């Protein structure tokens, strides 16, 4: 790890904002707060009354991120989420994660930027 990590902490720690959806015109806002406890990264998707706990996995060899959570779809039915993306601009405080978002039977894309 370089000096940037020493100053900023774990590369995923922080509040990430962005969106996800099945097409460029069908998007839903997304906020994920990620924390590193020294052993694992944990996340909260859309903090608030409808939040969901997320398991976060980081592959530091390939800089890929996997996010898994149980949420609800737009009709309120339970839907398992699996998001897999690439961590980019790692040296930048406002780094990004973008990739594939699967929620239940729906597949689309997501992009997050750390605030």
C-alpha cells in the first residue's frame, strides 16, 4: 500500500453515491456506506428505514469489488443483490466502482463514486 492509502485508510471506506438500473434511462439512486473493521469490509445500502446490510469483498490483485445484499424490489418483494465491479482511480479520493448489478431476475449496470 502506498502513501495514499495511509492517508485515506482502506480503499473502500467511505460513502459512495451513484445509481443502478437495467438501462441508461431506467436508473435508481444508490448510496452505500462502507467501513473496514480491520478484518472485513461491511456496508449499508441506502442508509435509513429501508436500508440493507451488505457483504463487501475486495480483490486487491485485480481491484474488483463484489457486493451482496438482500433488498426489496420496486414492488416490495425480497430480491437478492449481487453487484460486481472494477475499482478505478484508486489513487484518487473520489475513486469509482462500476460494473454489473443483478437484483433478483433483473440485470443491469451500476456506477458509484466515493464522496
